[in-house]
C-alpha cells in the first residue's frame, strides 16, 4: 500500500513559507523544511500537533515560545524569525541548523572522549546561562535537543527546541501550565518536574547532569526503564556514580562530583547557576589534565599535545562518511585540508574518495602525498571489498586503509596507531 503523502508538503504557510520536506517529529509538533518566499531563505518550520494545540495552555505556551525566542539572541540557540497562527495551526519559523544531534552521535560513534563530553556540557551550560538571564528555563534538555554544528576541528553546540520553555517570573501567576501537569522527557527530568511543581533554572542543571552522565557512560542515570521507574529513580534513588559504572574511562573524580551535585534531589543542593557549573567543570578538567584517560574500545584518547589530524574530505561527504565527525567526537583536533595545502605539523592524514567511483583518484592522491618529504602517515578510505586496492595502497607508501562504510572505532584505532608511529 502506497504511503500517504504529507498534506503539508508543498503548502504555503502564511503566504510566505513554502514547505519542501520533513525534518523530524517530536512530542510537541512536526518540523518541516521550508523556503521563505521572496527572500529565498531556507528555514525550519515547526508546526504544533493539532492534538497538542487542544490541550490546556499548549497553544499559548507555543506562541509564548515564539515571542521570547525571537528576542533571545545567542549563537548557541536556534534563532526564531517568525511565529503565528493560520487557521487552527500554530507555527514557528526558525533557523535551519545543519549538524549532528548528540543522540545520533552516541548511536553512530559511541562514547565521546571524556574531555570532549565535559566541554560540550559546558557549552550547553553557556547557552542555558544566557537563557536563564532573561528568565527562560528550557525544561526539556536531552541529547536529541543538542546539536554539534560547524567545523569538525572546532565543533560548536546549538540547543534546540525550547518548546516547553517556561518564563520563571511568570510561572507563579500564569495559568498556561496546569497545577501538577508533568512536562518534559522522563529520563532527563528533575525531581520537581516529576512532581509537576513550578521549576526554575536549577531544573535545567539537573537535566545537564543527566545529559553529562549519558555522554560519559552511555546512558542517563536511571536508564531506559519504564517511565514510572525512571521517575521514581529521580525522586527517591541515588544516581549511580559514573566512575563506578565505567572505571576504565578514567573519569576525573572532580567531574564525577559535579555530575552528582547536579543530580541532587533538592534543588538548593545543586550548583547555584549554569555559569558556575560550567566554570567548575572546566576547572575539574584543568586540574586533572595530566591524568590518563581512555576513549573506550578505540584505545587511548589523544592528549592535548597530540598533533592535529588532516582530512582531505570532499564537500558534502561528511554526513555520508562522517570521518571528520568521528575523529572530532573521539577528541582529535581535525583540520580540513586540500591536496595543495601544506601538511607540516600534521600527525596523520586521512584521504576520503569523492565517491564510489573515485577510489583510483583517491589512491593516486594518497600515494603522492605519502611520498612528500616529512609527510605524516597517510590513511586512505575506500570500499572494504577491494583487496587489490588495499595491497596497492600499502605498496605505494600509504600507512593504512580504512574500509567504508565507516566503522568509527576502526578509524580511531588506526589514526591513533599512526600518531603513535611518529613518536
């Protein structure tokens, strides 16, 4: 049976946003890709689910999100351009963000290197600090609402979906949220949120604790059990210490202490602010920067003194192969390069073909670069079935071969071996 076409595709909303595709769905609504007619700007158009719009206060909260997010300016938050209502449909027109949500990174590449996980949490806290400064509380922070964007050599974060955001100074008098109404995603909700109580900025700090817990050990503190059990854990059970769950990760004791402080049942026992928690997390890394850490099955994590890894990766291949992203997630400094660029100071070089039929071209390039004086070890990516190419690559001076589709653990292990070969 043919799948029914989404009636929103092709629709022009408010006379200026033509819907061209679907980006994703969430509990509050569907996010479409759309073109803003007249400007040619591509936007993300978030449309509230009809059944959600009919629940008490939902439409008003959605409109309020648009109003306040349009005023809230921060490079780590999604910029809202416009909001409104057409008939019974409510919409937000937002910045179209290209990147990788943290949940997809965890699923595809495994655990982040410890210092990368802590730094990402600190950057999320910087966005939350700015939001808290204008009275906004996110209330639904989780890996799918945090996206890594920008150059793989210096990834940035974007905090998405303030769809459940509350204005602290209006919460007590507002009727938009019914008393006792539970909002959020259970695995990341604070105890006060589980009880349906009014929340303040410290609820977001608890969610950051849950997020960082997952980035460090692969799961939130109370796992993926049924919702009732998860919420019971938030309310009554102590969170499991991350160092105890994964002693082989070498997580600094000071980082674990801050995760546990963020997960305190009483909000008064959590850090005072997002800014304070971010600063203390970075201090914890600085104080323990000489402690050995590991990045799981990929082998030892790179140190701060590791030479950068150059990647010759054609435009547009990063989402398909994810070579630069996998290395950045593992904690390496990744520098995009072209074949004519200098490789001086590089610890290793990874060459990615331009397509399935361009392996010969990539092999020739990798072989040429490997012959340069003082060239770093060169790794070539290509189809995993062509053993003839593998043999020719090694014979021509290529250090190692990385099969595609990419196994991030295999890539990280081979790059780590190449870096160690230069010591």
